[in-house]
């Protein structure tokens, strides 16, 4: 059984009733005159009455058409307000925005940007979800994800907002007790604090010039949360491999000391990822631009 759309033909009727011209209505609605005529014919058939009187020279409202127009006039302001409300999402940062980010990025980098952005946009609220899991933006209803690593997904936009070098470091107390490694291979004799979700597994990669090394480590502590490993390193539990955006402030404050500085490990790009809709909400576009500005010049995210 065919479902009847109660709104079908109403826009065409309103346009013709207000202009008393099928031609002008067709131009306004950006459709052919024949389509406008067909929609009104279907509407009249559904209602079982004629709404418009047509002659070769003029169009006028019937008595039923006048009554129908008057009844719809009370609905028009609500429709216009609904359109205004919907359009506002493309014009300003309003509504609710769901953001997914990793726990090691959230507290020190994303949260301060969120707080500053909320001050500038009083019509916006934000749901910030901290998780190591990769989310499906569409299925889980997220507007945006901010990640140090990404998975390739169809129909998403990926925009790099920064990058951060990975650093090997330890607390001064630990190094005083166990010595400072002078070569990556020395790490096999040290207590290593390992991020269990590292894509290389229990192997730390180093390079210097044309030399590349893969050092297998037997972790003294292994954890799936970078900030927990950071805290353990500051407490003197061992040597940790972490992005600069996690350990940078502690190194500058002397709580941690970078070791093997002449060896490079890798650089982690940080991305903003959001659905590739034709009409991207202003709240998403504005926040991504704001976040890039907020992070620009940061010593640990370039």
C-alpha cells in the first residue's frame, strides 16, 4: 500500500496561492511548471476538492482554497522558525557536539581548547568522550574524533592538526640508581614501561642517520594507558617511551630526563576526523580551526 505524504504538494500550493502564477511558483521552487501543476493536482485529488481556479489568463483561489490557505497560515511561522533553527547550525556553533579523543590527549590538550571554545560559543554544549577505542563516527553519533593514530574509514575527512615526536625518558632518581643508557641496546638491561597498544608490539624502533634498530623489550610494567605509564615513570619505576605531548612538560620541569636524544624514534601525527557530509556543521568546522590555532606554537605539538 502506498504511503501518502501529508505534506506533498503544500509547498507548490502555497507558492501559487501567494503569487497567483504557476510560472512564478515554478521559478521560486526551482521546478518545472508541469511539476508544480501535477503536485497541486495530486493535492486536490487527495483532498477531494478544487483549490485553484485556472483560466487561460488568470489563477484564483476557490472558496476551499481560501479556507485551506488560511488554515495553513498558522503553520507557516512554525515552518519558517523550524527552517531558521535548522539553518542556524550552518551559520554558528550551536547545539550539542560529541567529540571522541584519546585519554593522553584529552586532559592537557583537548580539554583546555574545549573550555576556551565554550566561552566563545554560549549556544553550544560538548560531550567529550575519552577512550582508546577507535569509534565509528556515524554509527556511534560522534561529530568529531581527535586521534594520534587513525584507521582508514570511508566517507570521512581527515585533517592533520599537529604532530609530536616520541621520546624515551626516565626520572632522575631512576637514572641515578640504574645508570643512563648510552645505546638503544642497553634498554634490554633496564626496567621498561611499555604501552601495550603500541602497533609495533614489544619492540622499540630507533634510527640515527642510515642506522635503524629494533630493540625488543621485556616490560617491567605494561599498560594500555599512556598517562598511567607517565605517572609511573615520574615515580621512578623505569624508562618509558611516550609522545612529547605527554612527557614534554615533565621534561622541561626536570621531573623526567630524555635519554638517547641522538636517536630518533618516530613522530605521531594528530588528526581531526569527521564525517564527509556535504553540509558540515559550523560547530565542527569552527572547532577544528580553533583547535589548530590553539595548538599552534605548542612546544610538544608542531
